[in-house]
């Protein structure tokens, strides 16, 4: 009875299978268009097959085995992500004796054309690239990546941070300051804090799992939640007091004198809602810094004035 029901179900599905071309007239299974393109690239219309590319471009193909794209090719029987997956059908290029106008060349394409090619596969992880600062500035994928001559992971042309320093020379100078995040020392890389392919934050910043500033990923002691919160931490963020890349001041503070930093907000003024300093606080430089008493400056569970 089960076999009879299964046979009836298959007969009912045959018209649909014929419609989508998944079985032939003899009722045998046929490869889907994607599988056919992957497994029989050389036989597809307009495609020459990667074997033809090797004949002229052997210098490029010999190192392709170490390319992450080649792993995808192996997953599809050796013909999944081939030369023509990125450069397009090459049959006309081959038959013309290598006419360069009959093949897609990344180095001659516009940044938008290059990005469209790459993002056609990488859309799932880089969906916001078009709206990112790099995308809007015309910094294409091949400005940082090279499929054939990469020197670092993720097919980067050179390793971080030197790759980023090529454009962001001002940031390179910041990391040369006496107090800085240990990027040049190799403890961190730029992409630990920034997502070069785009985020919904300013400066391409990443966020922590709870959508707080990326700083709290490492500096968890400042995260809270606290019973008494220091408003700038939540409203303005860490950079209201700290320089994120490097500073001439300890703790990456943006002022050399701690008291002058606090007085940016805590000064009697009609323009600020922060409380001013009490009259018994002598602000002469020889006196102690504010943080000697107000030690829990990021937030406290015990004191509204951030005493320990």
C-alpha cells in the first residue's frame, strides 16, 4: 500500500518537474541550472572552462590553490568557483586569441562594477557596503583585496594595520603617541573595532552584543548597568573624555589635566545642566585631581557622586 501511494505521489509531481526541467522525457533526474553551471562549466554556453584559462594565465593559477575561493571550488567537484565565476564567460575571449575586451577585467572596471561582482556572492556578510564610508568614497573591493596576490588573511593585499594606514595617515600618527591602543604592537587590529564593509554606527564602528559602544567589549568594567550612571558615558560615549587611537595623556584622555577635563561640564553655567563644583573645591593645580575622590567615574552602585 505504501509503495502504491508513493507511486501515485510521484506521478502527480511529474508535470511540475517537466515544467522546471528537472527530469527529462525518460523520467531521469536532471541537474539544476546551478549544479550544471558548477559541474559542467566548460560545456555551458559561452564558458570555456578554467582549464583554458591556465594555458595563458599559468602564473596566476599556480597560487590559486591557497585562495579561499578555491575551497569553494573543491566543494563543487573542482568546478564551482572558477575563473569564470568572477571574470564571466570566457569562450569569446579564448576564441578571439585573448581579446581583452571580451572578458571582465577588474582593473579596468569602475568601482561600482567591481563591487557588484563581489557583493553578488558576499551580500550576506557585506550588505551595507554601498552605504558605508568606503563604498560612498569609491573605495572598491580590490583596493584592499586581491584574489591572486594577497599577502594576508581574508585575501588582503597587505596585513592590517599597514593596509589601513595607506589611506588613514592621520590615524597612523595617533598610534605613535606615548599612550595608545596596542595596534602597532600586534595586540589589536583596526577591524577589531571597525567594520570596513559598513555598520549603522559612525566611523564604521562595531557595537557590542547589547548595542553599546565597542569599547565595552574589552573594558567591561565600564559597562554597567549602574545604579548611578555618569550621563556622558551613555549620551556622548567614551570619546567625550578619551581619544580612541592615541593620546599624549595617560588613559588616552583628551586633556592633560584631569580637573580641566571635568570642568568642561562641571562649571557653573546657564548652558549646562551638570552640577558645578562646590565652593570648597580649590581648583589650583597643586591640589588633588577630581578622580582621587570621585573614583568610580564611569558609574557607581553606591554613590551618586561616584565615590568608591
